[in-house]
């Protein structure tokens, strides 16, 4: 799922879910904007670079995979209940 599609998906879930932490929502938006740009640049490069350049095409696919993986991580944090996030933060601070 692209960052833009995930953002729309999260917006659709928001009315039925508990209100998201405004700071977390803002951070997710701030992180997704550059991800969308990276994904668009990778797509553009895949169109202008020769398909025969397998190494470049493989690297561009990897970039798009990493963008999607990062977006999924962001989405996962948005879906976690606030109490779970606080507990994880406290555990991480103590580690």
C-alpha cells in the first residue's frame, strides 16, 4: 500500500477508532510526506532508466519496498492503543 493510500485508509478508520494522539498523527504525516516523494522519484527513475539495467531496476524496487515497509511501521504505531505506546516507551527507556 502506498503512503498516500495508507493515509486515506487511516483517515477512513479514524471515525470508528479512538481519536489519535495529535502529536503522533502529525509525526506520521510529517514522515509520510518525504516517503511519498521518495516513492515518486523511484517510480520516475524506473520509467526513465533502461529496463535492461537490471541492477538499477533492482535497487529502485528495493527503495519502493523500503518505503512500503516504513509506511507499514508508521501505520502500525497509529493503530496501537495509546496505553500500549506508553508502556512500550517506558520499557524502551528502561532498557
